[in-house]
């Protein structure tokens, strides 16, 4: 199966995860052999835990990981925590909220290609798709009414849009918040599945420096804690991606995952930026903070129109929950509301291509009406 984004024939940058380096937060390099050893142990542990608890039922993945960590040396524990932070970024959820049995239920359906970035950004694709479409901006939806004959989308400004059918792409976080009223209400099976799945969160900050100070041949720099007592900080600017090969500008993009996100929620954008610089200065053994020309911070969990970055499989959730969220709503045998979004795609949830593919899926359904 070919990735639907690749089918659009856009220029892509292939991410080489081998071009990476782990560094302790004080600037001490992590030996490659230790990183490789712990990565193999980590992967084997994830596989073994799934097999172990298949018969006893689901539980929090993080609980099992916490039970496993005491057996390792202090140095190995810190690498283990980095790998946990990376998994929390990859899933969007705190490991204590993830289903041990089903957190990775999409793995077997991965496209044959590796992870890639669109060279000109995803905006180019959105703009192409939007050609000749009348998009209404600054309309906040407050209610969706549907009946046998029509669908009405009612906005806070009093404006109402009426159609024969509607495709709803409300993010899972917005559905969870119940800020948009459905009349009639969503059926119980949809509300239950909305509760089962988790709305993940991630912080991402892109920083344009005056000049680069990192190894040009590396794409990723991972930050490993120097202190075992601060495990809740493991996801705090734990990963830095070198965007210079893509943009030809000295840009690093840093990520925050897991519990560390909550430690930044009350901080201003400038305070979060300062925390990032405070992290990177000793990590790269710089004599003074690097000169910054510009930065951009994304906090999806605080965006009222997203309320999260991507969905994850919560404890007790299964692939069936994604299918339930994808089911259209009908009245008297007439299908009126269709649902799209990465949270409706059990095989490719949490991905840009999964969200895009779900839109193609619903468009095909409507075309066949």
C-alpha cells in the first residue's frame, strides 16, 4: 500500500534515525554501544510484556515499564528513560495512560516507506486541496443538528450552514470536551469510544539560530538525564532535530513529551523558550547561550480547536474504538454525518497520512450515495 501523501508526488526528506547522537544534559556523550544495548533491551521488553499480559488483561504500559527499570544500572536507567520519553512522543500519551496490549496496534499496517517530511511543509498540500473551495474562516461551531432531510451546522456568531450531508473532522480532544453539541446526541457507542481513546499532547519549538553549533551530519540529538531522581523530566526537550539539511537555515526543533508537558503548561511562551535555551546550552557545551533570531512554539493541548496533538490507545481501548468513531450517523436510513480524522483510522492513527487517508475514505462514501 502506498502512502497517500507520497502519491501526491511532493518532495520529501527521508528521516535517517541512524544519523543520531545521545548526549547527557551536561554535554557528556552517551556511548553508542550502551545506547544500542538498551534499545535492544527496550524493544524486547515491550514485546515480552505484551505476551505476558495477553491472558491476564490490559493494564498501563508505564506501570510495567516502571517495574522493570530497577534491575538496570544508573547509567542504563537514564538511557531507558530517554527511550520512554521517545515512546511518549511517538504515541502522544504518558506511558501510564497507554494500553499495554494495544498501544501499537497500528504497527502491522505501516506503509512500506520510512518516516518522511514534506520539504515545503504540509501547508503546500493544504493550499492545493483548498483551490476552488469556499472556506469560511473565523466561524466557531457550537452545534450540529441532523435530521432525515438535512444537516445544520450552527456557529457562535449565529450563522447557520445547511447541507444534505456533512463530514466532521473535529479532533478527538474537541469531541472529548463536548464543546460542540450534537442534536440528537451522539449514540452511546460513539461516546464510549471517545472516552476509551486518549487525546495526546506534545510541545514543539522551532528555533532559528544565528549560526549552527552542532554536527552537520546528524539529524537527531537526544538528551539523556544526568540525574536519576528527576524521571518526570525525562521528556523535557528530550529530542532536538536538525532542520538545516531541509531548510538550509540553522534551525533546531525540540520536542517535549509525557509528564514534562504539564510542567510547562503554566509558563508563557517566552518562559518555555528560555527553558529550551537553558537545556541546550550545557547539552552542547556552549560557553554562553546561543544567539537566537526567531522561534515558534506549538502547544496543541492548549489550542481550543485541537485540544491535543494526536490520539493514543488508552487502557482498555481496542481497534474497535477507531471503527466506532468512523461510523457515519443515519436518520431513518439516510446517512447524514460522516466522520474523518486520524482518530477514525485504526490502521494509521496519530499520523498526517492517516488523517488524509480518512478524508479520502469518507469522500468515496459520499460519492457512492
